[in-house]
C-alpha cells in the first residue's frame, strides 16, 4: 500500500512539473478577457494577451499585445493606441 501511494504521488508530481506558464512584469491590470487562444480549423495555434499600459493623452490609451505559440514561446509583441469615446 505504501509503495502504491508513493508511485501515485510521484506520478502526480511529474504531471504538475510539466505545466507551462508565461510571466509578465510591469502589468497593472490583467483580466480573464485579456487572455485567449488562437485557433485555425479547430487546431490550437497559440495564445494572445491584451492589457492596458498607460494613458497616452487625454483621449488615447496605450495597450500592449503579446502573441505566443502553442508551446508558450513568445513570438510577437507590440503596443497599440486605442482612442477613447
């Protein structure tokens, strides 16, 4: 019984150790709708993140967009200005 428990714990640990993650620094706010998957014909191609950086001026805000492939390797990154209403 003890051997079985150890084997099960080792298997669970190995599953957790293969988890993927991305890390962002300097992000003021990130919500669930700022993250998403990119699909092409029902095949996962990558991920996107879209988050607020700062106010550019009275009417405009700067947002940052990052794209990653399906292995979470960053492939593109750029800022864009969005005009408010």
